C-alpha cells in the first residue's frame, strides 16, 4: 500500500470504511512494520479492522483471542508431550534411550498463533490479531514483548525464531484494565471513534443489503442521538446493523414509535437502557 488513501480505498473494496485517522494509523503500522494497538468502545469495529486488513492485503489471517488465564502454551508454542512419550516408548522398544536433545526438536514443537505468525512461510506476511489483550492477565503481556519488539520468539531448548518479514500485528483492547507502558511503547496507537451518522449509514448500507432508504439514514441518526444519552451500554455498529436488519425483516420503512419500541432489544441491552431509549423516542415524536 502506497499511502493512507490507498489503505482507505482497499479497505473500502472489502466493505470496511475508515476515517483518515485510522487509515493513516494502519498505513504507518504497515510501512514501519510495527504492531498497531486499537482501542475504542465495544462494537466500534476493532476486531473487524484486523479481519478487513487481512482481506485487503489478501494474506492469511491468524487470530488469538485473549482471556483470563491465557498461557504461553496456548499463545506461543507448546511441546507435544504425547508425541514425545510415544517417541520414548518406541525407542525403548528398540532398547535405545532418547536424550533431551532428541526430544526437544522442532518436530515436537506445536505452534500456537504467535509462533505460527513468526514462522509463516507464505509469499506475504500474515495479519495476526491479538484480540482483547486487556482480558489476559497482565503477566501475559510480558510474554509478548520480544515478539512485539523484534518479531521473534525464543524457545529456550531450540533458539530464537525471527520472522523473515514481520507479520502485520493488530492488538485490540476495551480498556477493562491498564496495559503496561512497555506494551504501549512497542505499538502504534489509534483510538477508533464511533463513526458520524453518514459513515454509520454507509456501513449499514453495505452490511444489510435488503435495507432501504430513508430507513438507514434515520436509524443511523437516531443511534447517534441515543449514544448521547447516559447509557449502561451505548449501542455500537454491531447493534446498529442488527437493528436495521430487524427493522427491514419486519418490513418497516419509517422509524415510527411502534417500530422502535418493538425492536428495542437489538439496541438497548439492559432494563435501564431500555427505559432511557424508550423515553427518548416518546420525547422525540410530537
Ligand atoms: N468501519 C467499519 N466498516 C464496516 N463495518 C464495520 C466497521 N466498523 C464496524 N463494522 C461492523 O460492526 C460490527 C462490530 O464490529 P467489531 O466486532 O469489530 O467491534 P469491536 O470493536 O471488535 O467490538 P468488541 O469490543 O465488542 O469486540 C461488525 O459486524 C463489523 O463488520
Ligand atoms: Mg472485538
């Protein structure tokens, strides 16, 4: 990709719509070969950004979903103990003894997403998504420093694997806890804003092919206003898409009171939010 405009055009071609800020952040991450840390409210398109980037670059997509208790064995690599045991048994049957050097070889190494991304041998580097890094324990972040800084992983028994060409790395976080400065330092950063109504409408237009105008536009504008309320969980793009899908499935063409109230469950996800949004509907319609 030659510049930020190019990034934007190619993402547009796979139906992911970015503003100038995100296009520039992605372009710089690609050009400098640095990981990109994306933050933003739930449903604002962080995960989708990495998937779209892989599609636009026409390169494999590797995903690591983080969760509490995630270990190196699940994220980086693991020794295949069963195969090692089997090898030992076979050797015993031949009255031979295997040494550590026989057992800790690449043959017995099981690649997990990060080592897989480092050792990827295809014509283009893959996109690696490390999704919701804030869900992993904070000690887990330290396991990533070598990889994020040098696109390398050291396996003590074997040595250091360094990527021939660094994978395109996207990390996402919902800010459920603070990330280490050391992790932030190794990444470029971008905060994804919820899109303005016109772009939200265009995203819905692409995601819900059956939906009609002016429903799409009024739904996007309504969501914009709803997001101004003090809600427990402000509706994101995912909710907006669900909502318009629901409205069009019901054959609704105009945002009437009844239509909004009937489909509230797609955009308001707690009892309090339901009440707040319902109230806003009544206040809006004369
Ligand atoms: N800029 C965009 N262009 C097109 N579609 C988008 C865009 N942003 C988000 N979407 C759509 O919105 C939906 C939600 O996005 P996504 O799941 O990536 O959000 P997220 O930020 O990862 O949310 P969470 O924090 O809950 O994981 C997806 O279906 C995605 O396709
Ligand atoms: Mg996500």
